[in-house]
C-alpha cells in the first residue's frame, strides 16, 4: 500500500471512531469525511489525491 493510501485509510478510521456515538450512520459518515480529509491532505502534499 502506498503512503497516500495509508494516509487515507488512517483518516477514514479516525473519522469512523469519532462517529461511533451516533449508532448506525455515524461511523459511515465519519469514515467518508475522514477519507475526504486524507485525500485533500494527499492532494496538498503530492498533487494527487490517491
């Protein structure tokens, strides 16, 4: 796995953990938001989101 992919996975996992208090939809939305944040960080660092 590339460093970019690891970063996206890490942010998605953190977002999912943060979303746990909302029972069903929280981890899903948190994971999506975390992945978007990770992709944006990759885009800033490397010029591509993946």
